[in-house]
C-alpha cells in the first residue's frame, strides 16, 4: 500500500488504478465482472473506481457507501474545477 500511496502523490489516481489493476487483478475481478467498466472508470472517474475496488470485494454496505460517495464528489470536483477556472474563456459568459 505504501507504493500505491507514493504513486498517488506523484502521478495521480489514474496511475494508481492502472498499477493496482496490474498488481492485484484478482481484486479487480471480484469488483467488476467485465474489463469495460474499470477502463471507463479509470478514464472518467478514477477516484470513484479506486474506492469502489477498495470496498467492493467484501460487499458494499453501510459506511462503504460513504467512501464511494466521497470518490464521486472528488471526481465531480475535479471535472468542475477546470470549468470554473476557465469560465472567462467561454464566449458570452457574464461571470
């Protein structure tokens, strides 16, 4: 886990997801039944995917939903932060 944390700090969530998938394919197979969903998750929602793989093998229940919602919030913040920062570049923007 220490190596995954270091990769997270240096390269981000997508890199951690890819390295983790290579290092522990069995855990990813327990979380997802197909390779399509993890690939889409790594591309569009890397934090949610990472937290889902962390909690899913034991079954998602109780506090596990809080972790997944936290991942969704971080991913939405990531996508909306770029839009907010570049709002001046949008033609017709009044903000």
